C-alpha cells in the first residue's frame, strides 16, 4: 500500500470517531457495593474526545481513584522507571555498541540513526547512547517510523493523548492515580536480564533492520492500515469485532499482553474492593482468554460493556 493511502486511512479514522466512541466496561457483583469501570483506549486518540463519551463521564462521576498502565505525569515515578530501565538497556562490562558491532556495521548504524532519528552517535552529546544494547536501537528506529505516521494523524497534533488526559483530569479532582505496571526491584531486574535476547541475536536483528530498512519501514507503515478498522470498531463500541482484529497480535506478544494482565489482576481486584475505581489502559488488554475482561469474570465479577 502506498504511503498516501495509509495516511488517508488514518485521517478517515479520526473523522469517524463519534460522540458514542467507547470501549467502556462496568465491573460489579462479587460483593462490591459500588461498581468500578474500565475505559479501553487506543493510545493515539485525543483526550479531547473524553467529554463526548457519556459512559466515561458517568464513570468519572461515580469513581474515586484512577489506575493506569503507568503514570507518565508523575515526574518522580518517571525518573525511577527510567533509572530501572537503564539497567536493562545498557551493555555489560562497560562495552559500547561500537565494540559489539565493529567498524563497518557501526558506520551503517551511525548513518541510519542520524538520518532517521537525528542523533549523531559521533557527537559527545550522544555518548550515553553508545552504551545501549542493540535491541534499544532496533526499538528506537521502529518507533521513529511509527512517529512519522502519528504526527500526521490529527488526534496526535495537540499531544493530548487520551490516557494522559485521564490522568490529568483525575489529579484535578484530587484522586489517587495508581500504576498497574510496577517498578521492578533489583532482584527482579536481574532475573529479567537473564531472559533478554543474547547480544549476538540482538545484533542480527538490528542488522537485518538496517540492511533492509526501506522495506522494513514500508512494512511497518502498512500495519497502520489496520488502525482504520480498529478506530472504526472502537468508535462504534463494537467490542467483538475489535477483539477479533487485535487478538492475533496479542497472542503473538504474550509479554506485552497476557503476562502483564496476570500481574495487573491482584492490583485491580484490590482497588475495586477499596473504592469505586476507573481503570484506563490500552483496549488490547481487554481481549481474549487471558484478557482483563475474561479474568475478572473468572474471578467472579460481572463485567458488562456500557453502551449508549
């Protein structure tokens, strides 16, 4: 698909979002005196849509606290997470990415990072990047391609993404804002390090991206075609169709979805018992046999989609 067609699909996606846009769910039963709510989001949608979603406004008026994937508005928490992430990103034994790649492959990486990310790895200001593992460069380059599309998508232009807007609204009401993703302890980080892909395999993945960048870039852009249908189903509150669309990707990425969902469940259950709670997270986490909706139902709660 041509780049122009992908962007057209994204623009159309923004146009079809209506006042009934929602993937809202009510949690009740199992001894709860008052219900809690879940808003499943598409992260790139604008927070300006929230005031046009009656089910969200109803939930906001009934709840007393908010839980999100990660409170990016909390600067102290953000710094702690960045520090924890640094431990996972850096190469062992003080090595640099130049040591790992060698001169020829390093030159290819430098050229691509400068062209795509506007980062000159030869510049003294970029020295910290030299200690990152190859997977960090793979991730960064992939993200930059996605950002290229996001920035042409109207819902992203004001930078007021829906999840962040929910956090700001909750704090303005004086609510507690909690995190579903927890900061890892040093011991847990050590265990995660043991599961990270070996460096030589990371190098192979990075070089495959660099040596076929234009083709890989187009493949990434092509995936955004599916965002048109995703936004269409979200705007219509068509959870069943949304679930069918995203489930294959969820099943292919258990660490991103299923494993995190399982870790979230004790936090969610404790929160709904404490007080009426609004949960806001990516709608993909709702779906499938290991999604939050199914796991809450299996735990004895009634989980119903709220539609206008």
